[in-house]
């Protein structure tokens, strides 16, 4: 990471950015292979829109025009609509869908990779600006269940295409939790969900305390916590353990049916990628079916770097609703771990594969002509910044881990040197190419 | 453009985003071919940093945490450092260079493609959020002149790689204007620059008025305006017309030497791409050498979509200065014109090249297996969202201009149909591929 002069606002040095760019390109590639189109939404939403998600409104950065503040003595001038920076990409996407519904084809599959901002207190050491990579599919009025299987598998494929330890998607279903509450006679389902969502943070006893404080009885809480301990990739095991709780009811059955269908389909398409984990509640109240979190093997402390779920009425206007399912990757948190662990390194901090040496400033144009010929064939090429001694020009390449230095020959016979091996061969800029693995900076496990 | 529910904050529909993404990818490719590394800086800077560029401070969006505002009765709480959204990428880059100087290798060449924000008044119809694509090179203490030739040519190459009319880079040199002022005895060079910068907007008479108001005499103003009329791609013509003004002095000579060297080198490397235009002043006071604007043939009304210049002390701390040269493309303005003119169209709004039909929901997994085989070979593939009648599934592809529909055969003999020609052939998902031009959405001139 670069020096951070504002805490919570990470910046990468060039080699860190190579890693981040690699991750972004890999994610985009998988999303596009699956037919998701890329869109972006504006960074700002009206405060009204942002505050509709009450839970997160505490983290919003609001905007004011500096000059407007100056004329209004430091207060927001009442006549302008107040805007804030978006804190996720789901709320803006829902707004985009509703606004452009007549122009979009449904089901509409989109990916969206953008920065988001949260006004965390500086002392909490959290990112206040970070990149998310989301995929969602929304239908017009209805959305088949199979998308609740498809989308977590796209994310599993995307994450497992990265040079990081295996990523598992953990799944649960809101209908299972709500169904269990129904069977148990727990009326305040939201309180149950909020409590269970804290299991990782405050442990079973802590959750039991929270549930009790919400008026949920001890036996009910015990049953919910017992269910929350169920974790398995096998639908039959999940089914039998839930059955062992002695609960039954139509909503629970419906939820179990969906959860097991998801496990079965995922198990056949991508074995091991998806595991049921009934502790997963997700804090957001708009989820109505499958919910997802994830974990990176050996990096469980990182928490869920990819989460989401099914929602039925997040995007809706007076006439229609657009049910959807989506997941969001916390790219900055993942990249930060990849760099700091470190899990990977960039083979070089620059795109350059070849530096063309310059014999004298009078001959710079000749070196430029070589560079032009190489670039025309897709080879990233730089020209030495000054006609220094060749040793210094080689050092320019070496410092940046650029593998090749090109020497225009005084008699027209050019040579190119692999500065790692020292091997130097005659070469023609119209035909020579570096080995494929040297063409662009790579990202390799360490 | 999508419906814009907040004026000045553009959003594209999926086909518009295909065009924007095409432009961004093309620019990135050229920048990387020339050895520029990609970095990003945080979206926010301290207000102090932003206000140091007094001229633009009027356009800054300042941030407040909503909860902090609520507890401080609507005013910024004094104890937190005030932050604002960056209004360009040059000021943040200068800060990044100074902060990370010990970690960077100089000369440092970077490209940076990010959103920027300007708190324009809503009624002015300008973008308040837009994307810029910048390249800069900075040296440690010194920076050779040849970069003032190299960088505008990289931009000319990048812009001319797009499916738009030819783009010309227009150049001048601050030393020429300052040198002329020196010869003419004009003391207030800034006033002269500010006046000349408005030539396009208010015309020669308007500028003459402004110059007079700044205490610049009529004869001096006439000479400056006469010089501002010089426009030519030929260094000898520029030289003789400047000589015709009867001015001479060391600074003017130095500037003319640089301007002509730039024209000569550009003329040999990329004929016609660079033209001297002595009316170019650039409003920003940090430029010290070459200054650049640009124009798109036939779209001169769009103004300069790529501008920049040489600066000597923008990035500096108490110990060192990092002189640089850079240019910035106003991507959103360009893309907006490409879409609205229209200059181009996207061949389809989705990445998908093939839709695999689904015969029945029970056989969905078979269609998924075909999709998996195609994706594994880099072919963007979607699976039909429902097992509707095949006619409806073909319509799903047709509405999105997806060229191929795949039919898993009941006897294992799959077929693929080009829905444009109607041609349907037997195909194996392990070997079939679409023609190269159908693999990804294209952007073609209209």
C-alpha cells in the first residue's frame, strides 16, 4: 500500500495496482463470459434514496458545493436537493432499473465495478473508500429460482479464477430462518435475524442474550442457535439435521426445498464450491430467499468478501416490482489482503516489456522508430529517457523488472538483450517478440 | 444516455456503456503500449489541497458525514479535517508523487482513468460527474524536453485509435507568450494569458477589451492578438510569421525553439497530428512550457477534449520538485458526443455471443454443460432464462442482437443457429467457435 495520508482511503503503489487491475480484469472476464453486461451508475444518489435504507444511513457522506456553503454561512442551502455518495452498488442499481425499465431487456443481468464510500469514523481502521464488484439479475415482475443457483456459482468461478486459496460460497435461505421462527412461534423475525447475524462477533451466549432482550424465549433461542450450527455441503445431511430439530411447517419446507436444490445443482456443477451454513442471516432486511456469504480458505478472519442474496421488492415503483438476486465482492479488502499477506506479487510494476536504448540524443528518433514497430505488434515498449551510458539505461530497465533492452545497431543490425539471463541476440523490430509470459506484467503466488 | 434523474450526472444504457468501455479499453491499451503504468488515487483530497488551486475551488464538492452533521446541527464539526471530491486528476497525482517519491522510479510515467466531480450549477447543463483519462510523466528534479514531444503524440495515437474523425493536437508554448509579453513590455503576463484564453468565447474585440482593462496598451494587445492568429503545422511557417511580428528576445527564442522542435519531431513521427496554434493559452497558472489542446475534425464545437501542458513545480515539497508534462482526455464529453451524434453504435448491448436454449427445466443442467464448455474456450455464453417455446428463446437472443442460439440435440447431436442468416449447423461445444468479429460486442462507425 502507498503511504496513506488520509486514513481509510487506500491507495496502491504501481505494483499493488497491477495486482488490483489483474483482479478487476479477471472478474470482468468471468462476468462477461456469463453474459452480464457492465454498467456504471453515478457516484451520488439523493439523500432521500440513500436514507430509505435506514440501517446504513449513518455511514453516508453528504455533498455540498463549496461556494454554496460559503454564501449560506456553512449550512446546506435549502433550495438544492441534498445528495450523498453511494455506500453500495445495490441501491443505485435498483434505482437505475426502475428509471430505465422501458429501455432494458429482462431478465437483465449486469455487473458493476465501482468505488463506494462509507463515512466510517476514522479511528475504526476501516476503508472509507473501496471498490465493489457486483453481479445482479433482475426480472420484470418475476424471476425464476434457478438464478439463485446460477449467481453464486458465477461468483465462485470468478473468485476461484484468482491466484488465492479456494473460496467457498456459504448459503442459507431466509425462508428457512423465517420458517423456523414460524414453527417456534417467534414473532419478531427481524430481531432473530439481527441476533443471529452477530454470531461470529459476539458468540452463541452473546446472541442468546440479544434474543432474550428481544423477547425471544430461551428454548426458542436454543433451537435457533442449534440450527445455526448446521454446516454442510450435502443436502441430505442438511435435511436430516434440520429434521432433527423437530420443526416443520410450509415456509420451512419451501426454504429447505430451495436450499437443497441449490446445494444439489451446485454440487454437480462445481463440487465443493458451495456449502450450506445456517448461521448466515445477512443484516439487510430486503432479502427474501437465498442469502450468501463466503470465506477464503485459511483467511476466515477476513470475513465474507462476497455476499448477497435474493430480493423481491428492492427495485419497484408504483406499477411493477423487479425481483432480483445478486452478490457483491469487496474487492479492496481482498486486494489489500493479497498484497499484505502477501498472497501474490506482480512480476513488474510497469506494463513495459522492452526498453529501447538511445545511443545519443541525435539518434532518439531511430529508437522511437524501433519502439513504434514493436508497439504496432502489441509489445509494450518504452524508450530510454536519456542517452546515458548503456549501463545506466540497463539499470533503468532492471529497476522496473523490465525483461528486455533493445540496442539499435550502428550498422542496422539491432540486438535485444534479456537482462535476466544476459543473453543478447540479433533481432528485427518487425518480427521479434518476447515470450508470451513476458509480454505483460503477471501476478504470481508467493 | 439513460434517463438522467439528476442533471449533470450522466448514466449510460448498456449499449452506451459498451461504447464507453470500448473507448476506455482502447485508451488503456495505447497508454500501456507506451509503458505508462496505471494508478488510481482516492476520490477525495483535503480542502486545503484542493483550494491551493484557487481558480477551481469554486467547483468543489465538500463532504460531511451525515451523522456528524446531525450531531453538529447541520454544520461541519470543526475537529475533522475537511475533505472534498477531486475536480481533476492532476492535483491528486502531484500529491501522490510527493507522498510516494521514495517508492517510485523516476521518470515516472502513469496513466489514470477515473471519475472527477465539479460542483457546477445545475442550470449550466454541464457534467458534474465525468471520467477523465490522464497521462503524465514526472521527473525527479529534472525532466528532458523530449517528453513534451512524446506525450501529445501518445494522446494523438490514443485518440486516433478510436472510431471517430481525425483528432489534431494543437500546441503552443508558454515561453512564446511570455517571451512576446517581455518583448512588448507587457508586465502582467497572467492577465495576457487569461485574456487570450477567452478568444474562442468572446472573440478578438472582447479580448482586446479585457486586455485594455488589465492595463495592456492597444498596440501591445494588437500584437498579442496578431500572434494568436498564427496556426500552422509547419515550423518554418510559424517561425516566419512570428518573425513578421518584429519581436525578439531570449525567452521568445527559447519558446520558439521548443515549439518548432515539437512540430518537427511530431511531423516526422505522426504527420498531421500536431499543429501549432498560438491562440492557446490554457487557464491554469502552473504551466511553464508546451501547452496542448485538441480538436476533433468536424466537431470543433465540442471544444478541446484533450488538454494539458508542461509544469515545473506543481509537484514539490520542501526538498525537491518533480517537473512534469501531461494531458487529460475528457472521456465523458467525447463518449457523450459519440453516442448522441451518433458517430458510432455498439453491435450489441451484451457481451453474450451465444444463447443456449433450454428444452425443459428438467434439462437445464444439460444446457448449462454446453455453456460451460463454450465459456471454457472464451466464448461469452448465456443460457435461456426459461424453457419457453424455442421461438421465444430465439426472440430473447434477437432482442439483444446476440448472433447465435445453440440447441442441445435430443440425440446428442447439437446444432447452432446463426439467427441473422437462419443458417443452422451441427456443432460440438468442445470445438465450435463463432467468427472472431462476433465474439465480443463491437463498436462501429455509423
